[in-house]
């Protein structure tokens, strides 16, 4: 049986003064241990959903559940949710608050009132793991956007959350940083962290994720294994979604070639090229 870490049950939310709801009855369950991609057009509610997932926003209607238990508005419940669910904001400028990199990464731990020696050791290990040791005393405002992203991720991961929510994390990263970031995610996932990443990069989502959510107009419209979700041309076309390039290429190949390329769909154009080369 699949267990779910976080669930949204018919969650509604409208921003003050807005004419339309940002979340309009979203129901969605995040399976434990998965790498999930959250897809959807600009303004469909992805960031708003994330803000509900770690208790920053409270639903106007509906419920958020952590491991099957509804989150109440009690302080202790919300604090537990914040500990278990780490959110890396779409805009790192909103996330980083302290003066230096090390201070920023230690901020959440200081709020937990842990012993100072324990905080120092956790921060040291995290800075090392994220390749940030040499930046420890650098003022945050001296960093580039991509570097700020890494600091924001380090500041969330130091809290060892069970569920990591990433809001378009690769948007300011160059291709090398994106690759390094994906390797970091592999390590984070390998220790049992469930990950949900909002992204507009469909090729990346198809190659990386093992579970895909598609939102539209404040609701969930599709969820499942990437192959199954991207096979739903009917729904994706209505949403004007492009399909991953590798799937388009695969489908353009004649049947007898596909048969010789071995079982299973390729995940990337690189993998498809390699299979073709080996023919
Ligand atoms: N602070 C705000 N005040 C009023 N309306 C807001 C606010 N933030 C977002 N909205 C509205 O809520 C809806 C959902 O926005 P949200 O930021 O959650 O979308 P998103 O899916 O994350 O989009 P994007 O892909 O552009 O990041 C949009 O219609 C947006 O205009
Ligand atoms: Mg967003």
C-alpha cells in the first residue's frame, strides 16, 4: 500500500481582494519516498499550494493532512509541520534573511533552541555538503541568484525535513549548477526524503521525476507515473502543454526501429541517441 506524507483535501484559498480563487478545491496526495514534479501554467496555484504545505497559509476551506492527520491551527501542530516540510521559495530573496551564509543556514536551528555546539556542527556539515564552506562568512547580498538558491536549499536541508518542496529551483541555475543540483537532490532523495518540485521544464520533469502532478486553475487535473501522465494527450493538449522532446522523437520513429531499440521508453534525448547509436 502506498503511504502518503502530505495530503490536500478539497483545499480552497483566495488571496485578499482577488476575484478568482488561487486554489479551487485541490485534492492531492504526495506518495512517500517519491521524486515528484508539479507542473502547471503560470498562475495555476503551485506556489500557493506549497505555502499551504508547510503551514504559512491556512485553507479557507478543506484540509491539509500530514501522514493522515489533519493539521489544526494549533501552534504545536504548525511548528511540527514546518519541521517536517521544508520549502525552498521560488524567489530566494524572500527566503534569505540573515547577514552571512553561515548565519542564514543556522537560522532555523537557532529557532529550535538546540545546543550551540550541535548547531555549529550541523551547519558545518551542511555547508560542506552543499559546497558552501568557503562562503560561510560571505554576506548573503554579495552572492549571485544561483548561489543564493544553494544557500536557501542548504538552510532548509539543515533542518532534515521528511518532505522537501522546491519551487522552480533550477530557474536561476546555469547548466553546470543544474547538474550539480540534481546530484545533490539524488543524495537528498537517497536518505529517504520525499521531494516535490514545481517546474516548467517538461523535459527535466520527465527525466527526473517518478511521479507527476499536473495542476490547472487551482485544481489537480492529473497525477501518476510520468509515462502515464504524458500519455494523456487529450488533457495535455487542452492545457496547451508541450510533450517532452524525447517522447515526440520516439513517436516519430517507425515501428520496426522502435522494436529494435529495446523495451521501455527512453528518458532523455541523450539516452535515445545512445540506443540509436548501438543499433
Ligand atoms: N500575493 C498575492 N495576492 C493576490 N493574488 C495572488 C498573490 N500571489 C498569487 N496570486 C494569484 O494567485 C494565483 C496563483 O498564483 P501562484 O503564484 O500560486 O501560481 P503559480 O502556479 O505558482 O505560478 P508561476 O508558475 O507563475 O509561479 C494567480 O492567479 C496569482 O495571480
Ligand atoms: Mg509559482
